[in-house]
C-alpha cells in the first residue's frame, strides 16, 4: 500500500537533518523569487529516479508553489520504491507558517532592513537608485508618486528605496504605496500584507477583477493582463492625486528586453526610464531601479531573510508567463541564459547591450520609426 503522500513543515522540522532531502521542483523563474532554506533546486521536467540526489536510503520531500504538482511527483516516485513526500501547502504553505513565527520581531526586522540599505547595500542599491533619479530626472518638486507594489522582491525593494530617498532628498515630493489586488488568492494577499507590515510600508490596497476578466482568454492572456493592470494602476493613481506611477524594472530587465526585441520582435527598442502616458493625460511612468542589478536585489533579499510572491495568477500553479511587455518568461529565461553564456567570454557584454541603445548611429540605420512614422535611409541618400 502506498504511504501517505503529504508531510507538514512541522513534521519536516522534527526529522533528523541528514535523513531527508528537500527538493524544489518549480521552474527557474519561480525559484528566483526565493526558496526554502536548505532546499536544492531540480526543475520538475529534469527530475528522475536516476538523479544522484535521490536515494532510497533517505526521505525525498518535493515542493512546488501550492503542493499540487509535488503531490503528483511524490506519488510517481513512491511507485518506484522511493520514500517520497509532498510538502503540504508547498512553498506558499511554508511561507505563511514562517510569517506567523516572525510576527513578534516585525519592528526589529524593519529597522534591520532599512539599516542594510543604508550600510551594507548602499553602493549596490541606494546609490544606483539615486543616480537613476538624477540622470533621468525622475522626481521633481511637488510630485506625488504612486509606488506600484506587485508583491515581488523588486517592487518591495523599490518601496524601501523611495522611503529612504524621501527622508534625505532636498526635493519635496509625496508617496503612495499602491497595491492592486487583481484577484489574488487569500494566501497571496496575506503574504503581500504581511511583508508590507514587516517592512514598515504603509500600503494602499485596491481591488480589480482582472484575473476574472482574462481567465477565459486563450490568445495572449498575459499581454492583456499586463495592459489592464497598467491601466488600473494609472486610473487609481490619478484618482489619488498622483502624477506619476513607479514600476520596479531593473537593469537586467532592460538588457533582456533589448535583446528580446531583436531576437524575437525584429526591432531595436528598449524599456525607457520614463515615459508619458498616452491614455491618462498628465500622468507619467518612471523606472528608478534602472541601474540596479538583479543579483544585488537577491543578495539584499536573502541577507534580510525575506520571501516574496511571484506572479500569483490563476493560470498555473507556478505562473511563469506574466510580464509587463506581454512576453513569456520562458523566452526571457532563454535570453537571460544566453547573456550569462556570452558573459563567460566577454565580461562587458551586459554593459555593452545596455549602452547600445545610447549609441545608435542613425547614419548606419536602414530604417527607423519616429512618432509612429517610418523613415528610410534612401529619403536623404542623395
């Protein structure tokens, strides 16, 4: 008879450390948002009983985001004689139980998180944040900025950096920390609210039915979802008296977008540090994380023992498809891995990609678009 499949985190904690192996079977993009300490990462599609991490001598505990796919995997491995289990509730279940354990130290955590930004990560994070604000003139006197928080590591860090800038900047501006709930599950909503409380971020939450609206859409639901999210954020920000919304895209997002546009979109374009809204008069979008590297964000997250949600949509257990530009993360991961490979032989490849859209030579361009109108080099050739 097959053993019980699910195991609770409390039961895992009662086991001897060398009696089991904890395996995260989510994909790479999900793991980028954080893992359970001590776990090893083996994506589900690469997981076999032949893997050298799998042994009949030890318990094997799988987890995915919610404990759905990991349960299926545990059943499969038990049939092959492996002591396999699925962590009850998956990563989200562990995260919620962990948050209950750390509630008593919230105030101390906020102080330590802020201290890490001022001290340990000042050069990597705050200095680059402030430099982007200066270089691209992202914040002006009298601005009221809606800092848009999705619940991930990037937007949560952006909120803390804005708080730090607000404390020390000579220019006076106001902030609203805006969270849109497009139909999150109760657990995901709780994670966002708990993290905001722990990090001392006074969020303003409003609800929409975006997940419900795009659920039945078969073609490009993520693109539609992203467009609708942006529209709802602009609308709510304007309603609250804001003139700008801030999004948490970072340096790696920028260079990946440049390369993706060339390889998959047959165009040369970039993710701009700021732009005027075409549908909401007087509103502007800014990206103050423009110079910040993703690895530095991860180091800050892990140093402070922080854990965030990923996409949290209804389409899959581990949504890996939603991106503001409508692209799939699988393509983004391909480009991310391509850049990593090129970096092995050219350490300057990332900065070269970034600078390429600053050094466009129009005299060597066959054709280009400006204000929606296409121009060809033959127009002025003679």
